[in-house]
């Protein structure tokens, strides 16, 4: 795959010779971090987080998770992180394991305040509470905004999911409220009709996000497009090939869509028989040859497949399937793959991250944001404190 990607990236890089952009106040990094603008459209071979200033006309998409519900270390569950040159950032899904990769990028968590759910399978929302609390601990001092579809019944929709998660984590949230900025505790849910067709679910700061229905498991799965500054990213979520995607993903610079394991690779992966593997791969999901057909109809600047584990044998099966029906630009995404998009070029690289990267520094706004009183255990519990230990005196500040 590396050869293929390098070829694709090299081709696009050769076409683009314009400046990717210059630093603006909006995308400047917080104190303590420094970065350089990309010059003449020539990028370093690897992406090192927080070393590149995103151009003001540029979009950067990072695959945080590309795998399955039963994860591997190299492929956690689904999540994509989109950064724009105007300073906005967006998360599409936050599947189990994805927040580890998000933290490894050391983002400014004050900005990581919007997540869009494609559907409520655990491999797409399983790290939701990790995102909420982890981001709140790491710089977000405003509510986390969640956008997601309704279900066929109220209890199957995004609002019910978020309310249920808040109840389940009542103890956790109660312990932190007061110690952390009060506003960061809040969850702001926008639930929209899962059947709406290419309607707007978000429009702020020249960014427009639309949704349309996906066909997957039960009613209540959707796909999204994000349009900004003449660039268009499409996030498919999980879906059987559908007419809405083929229509509304048209014009995409990056069209992402699941390219699931084909039946003969899925059967041994889960230990299933061919009947079950064929049903799941070709009736619930989109197998590689079907992904290729969809992309041949959409004709994006680059097709991006995900939702598999790209072991060597799986990679071969998926690539052959896709290439039987599609011969355009292609990335089969791995975790922590980074795609820079401008009007002139699309560059695909791997991020190089530190396994022990510390959490990012927080801002003065975070430090000074209002907090209510810190919580303590009751007197009857505190009465059990062991007198063999005396903590050091509290500093003045
Ligand atoms: Zn799913
Ligand atoms: Zn899935």
C-alpha cells in the first residue's frame, strides 16, 4: 500500500506548485508551540503534529480510527478529524479507541467541541465519554456539541443516547464538576431527522455540513458532507451502497466511504461461515468491489476507503476488489493517516506520533473559566483517613 500511496501522493504533489498558505491569527498555535508554514506546496515526508501551520485555504483530514469494533492496536474504531484553515475543527464519529489517537496529535482542545455521529454503533460512538471528559480535562471550557440523527423511535436517537450516557456517567461528571470549568461539563445535542436529504445540519463561519440517509442495520444512520472554501469532504459512516451517497457526494475532493472486508476475508476474521459473512459484507456493509462501483459513479478527486483491518492478506483482498471496479485516485486509510487538501493538490502521509505524548497545554481562558466548588467525600468517609500519612501543606496557589 505504501507504494500505491506514495505514487498517488507524488502525482498530486507534482501537479501543485502553489503556496499552500500562510499563517493567520486564526490558526496560530497556543503559547509553547511553534510551527512552520508549508512553502511551495512541498510537504515533509511525514506529518509531525503541531509542526505545520495549516494554510488558510487548506483542509487537513486525519484518520483517527479506521478499523472494526473488535479492534487491533493498529486499527481502532472509526473516527475522522477535520481541521480547516479558518481555525475550525470537526470530528466525524468517535469510535472506541479513537481518542488515544486524537490525544497523540496534541490538538488545542478548546477547539475540539463539535462531533458529528453517523450512527450509534459502538465502533462509531464508543469513545464519546472519553472525548467529553478527556477534552474537558485538556482545555475545553465550553460545552461539547453533538450532532446526530434521530432514530425510528425517540429512544433510538442521538438525544436519547447522549442523555443515557450522561446518566450512566453521573458519578464521574459530578466528581469533576467544580474542579473543571463548569461550562465544559455541558453537552449540547442537536438531533436531526435521519431521513432528511442533503439538508443542512450545521452552518457557521462559512462551513456547511449536510446529511442524508445511509442504509445500515436500522433506520437512523446517515452520511455527511462538509463544504468550506470550495473544498468538500464527505464522510460516509456505515452504509450499503445507496443512491443518496452517489448523488450528494458528487463534487467531493475527498469522498470517504466504508470499504468493508469482502466475505472470504470476513469469514475467517470473525470465525463466521460464508453465509453470515456474505450477509454482513454485502447486505449490511459495502464490500470493496461495491465501494469501487460507488466511487466510479461519484468520481471524487480522491476516494478514501476505511472500516477494515489492513493486514497484508486483507489489504490485498480489499485492493483487488476495489480495483476490479474503480481505477481513480484511492487511499485505503490506516489509523493516523493525514490528508492535506488544497485546490491544487492532495497529499497523503502518515503521522508520526509519540506514544508518550503529554496532554496539550491549556489556555489562560481555560485556567480562568468559572468553576463552582470542588467536591469532597462525606465526613463519615473522610473519618477513615489513615493517620499514618499527612499530606504536604497546600500552596497558596
Ligand atoms: Zn455500524
Ligand atoms: Zn461500523
